C-alpha cells in the first residue's frame, strides 16, 4: 500500500486497512478534529500536543522492542507533519495511519468531525472509519426524465457529478397540431425514443456501478421514467436498489445529497430493526446468537462471530494479555489463556473487539437508530450473529 493520501473512503479500503499488520512494527493511528472556528481552519495545537505527550508517556510503560519503539517515535513525528498539512485540504478531520519502520502511511481527509484520539497497536484502528461508512452509504444516484439523465455519486454527505446523458427525443406533440391516426403514430415514435433513452441510462448505471465501490443504487426523476428505469435495470443491479429520491433531473448537487441523507436515515432504521430481530431470534430460537460482552468475547475467541452488533458508540475498559492478546471483560490478574501474570488494562475494550472481529472477516454494525439501539442496550449493548452454534 505504501504512502497514500486520499479523499475517497471505501469499504474495501477500510477492510484492507484492518488486515494490515506490519510485523514486527506497530501502527500508530491518529484521528484529529480540525477546528473550523479558527480562521482558515487549523488543527487545535493543544489537542495534538496532548495526544502526543500521552502517547510518549504510554510508550514507557509498554513492552516494546528497540525497533518497535524507534518506529513509533518516528510515527509521532510523521503525524505532526500530517496534522500541519491537513487544514489546507478542506476536511473537517483527518485519519492517519503510520508504520514508519515499514515505510508505510495512509491518510484520509474526512468531511465530518471526529473525536480526536491517538492509538498504537498491531493493526490500524479502523473503528471510527468503519462506523462512518456505515452511517453514510456510498450511493450511485441516477436521475432521469424522458430525454435527459444525470449520474451522481454521493458519499459522506457530498455529491459529485459523474456523467450526463442527453438523448435525441422528439418534443411532445403540441395541442391542436396533430389529430387521429397521425397523432397516435407520432406518440409511438416518441415512446420508442424514450424506451431507447431509458435503455441507455440503464446501461450507463450498470457501467458506473461496476466501476466504483458503491453501496447502493438510488433513482430519481418523474415517477413514470423512474418506473421504466427500474424495470429496465440489469438483473445484477436490481438487488442493489436502495430506494428513490424525490428530486428532479436538474436538481442542484446539494439537494441530491440531502435527499440521499434522508433516504440513508430511513434505510438505517429499517436495517437496524431487522438486525435486532435477527439477533433476538438467533439467541432465543436457533442458538446462533449471543448478547452481552462476556458471551460476545467467548464467541470471538472461538472464531464464531459472523456479524457484530454494537449499540451506538458503546465502549468500556477491559484487560488484555500482552503475551497472547487475550481480551477480557473481567478482572483476572493472570491470563486465563496462557497463564502469564501480567494482564494489562485497555481503555476501549469494545474497539479492540471490533478490530479483531474485522480481522477475522466479520462485519460490524453500529446500531444507532431508535428503537433498535435501546433494544440492544437492554441486552448488554453488544451481541453477535454466529457462524455456527456454540455447544
Ligand atoms: Zn495470555
């Protein structure tokens, strides 16, 4: 992956990041909020300084090799440089992942604010990115009427035009111009052209959707042409249809983005409710689900987690074994797995769980819409759908 700075953020990138492990080096992760209230936008110097100071102090207590320590110390310098370069790029925050020993860095400019934090671990800490992707699906929006069409990409609250199509459709017959058979003939002629236009748009949608990493397809425009386009979509594209938005073909990009946001909120509420229904059924009926921190950790250790469900940004401190990586929600002094006597505190246990689950190929869902969130909180705020039944 080398060194990269990119304004685009896709699910595939986050999955690749989560799997990156530059043995024997560690990865330093920085999420930094940019203060837009300062003219020109500037990372709050105090925030970064505080994070760096804490990180340096934390290094003393960690059991690192000389190589690892040198790499992390270099990372902190690189992050200072990245934070300095960030405001000019116009984002609201930055996510940076650095492993200097492996000559590797990835930087993402984020269009939404984040809670500033700095973390050092064996892999990049992607939870904040994963949650944001979950909140803001990447849509391909296809707006079409009888003669024109626009393809718009919407991602993280921003819309950008991808393509415009205009078909040569004869104008509608004006009143009093044609009569009887002649009018019906011309009507058919126009419908042929509209049909070809819709085919062209469906083909353009198929191409555009295949090229990029979209999460869903959204249609907009007059009801009649939207219905025709829906029928004309390729079978491969149909399952990706996320919904329709009430915007005209000529709508400004801001309006397209806002309509997609509304659609995403509604879609999330439906999806969250469905996930909690599945979890409850898996726990109570089929035995392929668990809820609560201890049971979820147990399932994760056995590689059984297919999907992880977390209520909002729920987290709590826990313990980890520095020797074997065992995670615990309890208060053991000795590691239950390898017996070594030095369990260490971790401030964000759930984040560790999410990162590990992602590494095993599990998907994490942050349940933030009501009433789904309250339903999950009532069951311990975390749960998992399992790949197999635990005996
Ligand atoms: Zn251990």
